[in-house]
């Protein structure tokens, strides 16, 4: 597995690269966002570790460009004081984030989590609901026969709901749908993911497929409720 590290702090970049290579990963190390699109095209990394604060180009702007070109897994590195950057990054399609300072073991756990959920195909099935067909093995979604692009996290959240129309999910339950280990402070990001999913999948005759259940969480409307 190939990991692209984009981190301008040279010592941290070195430590990340050395640690991940000791775990068996291949790394590409960059200190800025220059030439990233060529790397995506020619090196095909499986995952990017992206610092939000970069010289020359903002990490969030770089993420926008990455998402226009690729659905590669992206884990953001961000300072704890920049919560707004975290939420914006998730809206732009980041798969996960790690707040600085962090332990290398925590980062390794996050990497294992996002890669497992992207490549797993356990209990694979095709699910039909209203205008949608989801293929769990191919991890694809179609609406009225047209492909719908979702990030890995978005797909897992929607898949849990597609399997249980009408069921009310708490935010914690939706978090557990795509993350094996629940990390403190992550639960609030579910609202951002739901907002993004709603935007991507659209509506049915003006009604959102996903309904907010006040004080609890969210549910996918049953087909006869649309």
C-alpha cells in the first residue's frame, strides 16, 4: 500500500514516513502541494495524509483539487483549534482527520480503519430502495440507473440506512457504521456527512430521503413515505 504524505514540518514528515515504512507501507513524501496532481496520475497512491496548514497553497484548497481528480482516501492532519477546518475538510470529501498532537499508533489505527472499510466486501449484496440500487461488493450506488459518487464514509453511512429503511439511527450508531473504534469528538461530524449525502443524492418529489429525528439522529424514510 502506497501512502502520500503532504506535511511541511520536515521532522514530522520524516517521522511519519519512517514509522509507516516500518509498518510495511511505501511512502511518498512532500513538503508542499506542488506537483500533487502529477503524483496522483503517475504514482497512484492508495491514501494521502494531508496537513491543513501548508505553504503556498492551503490544504483545503488542495483537497478540493484532489477530489476533482480522484477518490483516493484522505486523512487530514489539523490543529485542535481549527475545528472549522475539520468540518470544511469533511464537507470537501476527506475520509478522516487526526488532530495534532497525535500518537503514531493513533494514526496507524485510523489508516487501518479507512482502508478496511474501503476494500472490505463481507456480506456483499445488492440493495434496492426507491430510486436507488446499491452494490455492496462493488461499493457503488446508482439512482435511476445513473452512477452516484460517494466517498467511502458517505457510502458506509448510507448503506447502513439502505439496509434498514425506517430505522432511527443515533449519531453514535451511524459513527459505528464506518468506524470500528469510536474516537472522542468524532460524533459531531455525522451531521456534516448527512448534509453531504443529502446534497449528493438529491430529493424525491422535493422530499429528502434522509429525515432528521429531533433529539435522536436520522432515519431513511421508508419507500411508501416518499
